[in-house]
């Protein structure tokens, strides 16, 4: 199969675009307009920030297409009620599928074409937001027949028909604040990352109450996604002072509030801090990039049907150990988490231990074999695991280039839960 990221020129240009040399010459920072808190979706006049009023400023037709899934229907109904109280016509499409399969995205587009909205709102987790982004592209650009070939280097020219708002119901992907989406090609069992500056939502609305129904297991998985974004993007080094600061802040918040949210889903402060942390991490990695946590996580997650956050979180220790011979950019994280020691080696060792202790607290495995994947199944899919990891766009951003042999070694070490010592 061919995708935009399998083109040889992409492999050459993307690492250069994210290099520290380019970072020193020119950099940028982009963000949606963000509304945070319990009262940002009012049904009537209100003092303070009002997301619905902001939507109305951009939407003359006031026709809102709300995409969600079966789990987000109650939150979507709340959003629709607020919109309708402020003069919007709404429709709720609640058929979004996990992992944003390409055929499900196409189904959403067909409904959009019938309704003809000027506002598209995704209410749900990362899969819902990513699927809605994909549908938005095809709604605006019916000439595009293959999402997998959308280039990050060519403007899409969106917003001629509709603007986009994202309202997360999980605290993980940060997709509400990124110019990217990850779709799932079910035919090849492969995650398809798509990046383009036009994909950055116009609005992100963070309502902590919408995340309070997440069960502990989902809370843990999405929280690990926050940490994979925040921690890995600093070592990739393609961001700037603003993204680095957000990444450190998101890491601190996750270590502090994720255990609280996991233990008590109705802890409103913890839920609020985690949804903000997810968006901070989204803005950070969306402009800096992430690498091996996600390229390995995409491959393992798609081939073995493992939750995305769990899959990428599992690879944090292995990626950091592989990077350590070429970078010490993990030291700001060590300082923030109060595990920094006189030597870099001891600091990294303490950082990994602190992360593993957190995973133990969340009852999350840190070896592939402990995810219920048999040795035989693992060996049978090794060839595809290596191919998908090596071709994943995130691998191109690794601060330490990885060979096929090293890729296989990392996978085998991660299967057994062994430290990377090469």
C-alpha cells in the first residue's frame, strides 16, 4: 500500500523540517481558540467566555453537524441543546467507530453532504475527533479520493464550507489542539497518520464533566497517551520554547492528577487538570512531533488491537533508553519531576523508574507479553511489526536513527520487558 509518508522525499524532508537547525532559524506556535470550564456551553446569556457565541461569529447559516459515538451521545445532546438555545439548527451523527476507520469516515461525509453544515463539532475521544477531521476534509474537498495521500506540505484550503470545533470526552489524544489525525486502514490493519496545518481546529472546548464517566481502565490508557505526547516530544526536539514549556507542564500535571482521576472518576479537579494537560500536550507534540513511542505503538496497537494510549505508553521507557546515547533533553523532565541526580545516567534511570511506578499504580503492563499477546502470535507478525514501524512517519523524527536490526531488537526487548542496553 502507498501512503503519503512512504514517499522517499518525505523521509528526506521531514527530519530536516524538524531539526534543531531549522528550529533556530524560524519557528511558530499555533493554537485553536480554547474555552475551558464547566460553564462555557451556556443555554442563555452568561458572563464570561461563551463558546456558543464564538461559534455564531463564524457561522452565518448556524447549521451544526455534531459527530459522536454511542458513548458520547449524552454529551452531544448537551452540546446540541446549548447550540439550539442560541439559534443553531443541529443534527447528531452518532455512528463514529473506534480508531476512525476510513470507511466509517466516508459514511460520515455522506451525512454531512446532506445536511450542509457551516459548523462541524466532534464530541468524543480521539477517534471521534480524528474521524470528524477526516470527514471535514472530504466534505470540503470532494475531489480528494484517498485520505492516505493527503500531503503535509500542500495547503488543503479548508473552511470554505465549515469551521471545526472539538469537544473531547476523554483526556488523552489532544486532537482538539493538533493539526493531525490518525485514521485506520482496516484492509491493511494499519494506522494512517495525516498531518496538515489546515487540520488545526478553530475551537477547542474543554468541559471536565464530559470526562467524568470514563472508567478507570480508559482513564489510565488516555492518561498514558498524554505522557507519551508530552515526554517524547521534548526529546524529538522539533518544537520551541513554548511547546517545551507546555510539554513539561503537561507531564507534571499527569503525574500529579492521573492517579487521582484513576482512583476517583468524580474528582472534578483531577478531571479538569487532566483535560487541560491533554490539550497542552497536544499543542506541544502537534508542533514538535513525537517519535518511537508512537511508531512502535501504532504498529503494536493496530496489529494486536491494543488501546492506543496503552500501546504508546508502553514504549516510553524503551524509546528513552534508545535515545540516551544522542540526547539529554530528558533532563528538564527529571528536574520537573524531582528525580534529577548528579549524573545523566542516574537521572534517566530515576525518570524511568518513576514512570514504571506510575504504571504499576494504574495497573498497566510494561511488557508486550503481558498484554495477552502470545509468543507465537508475536513472532508471526514480526515482519509486519517491523515494516509498519520503520515506515511510520514518526520514526523519521527519532533523535537517534534506527536500523531494521535495532527495530527488531527493541520489539523483542519490549516483548520481554527488558531494558534497552544498545
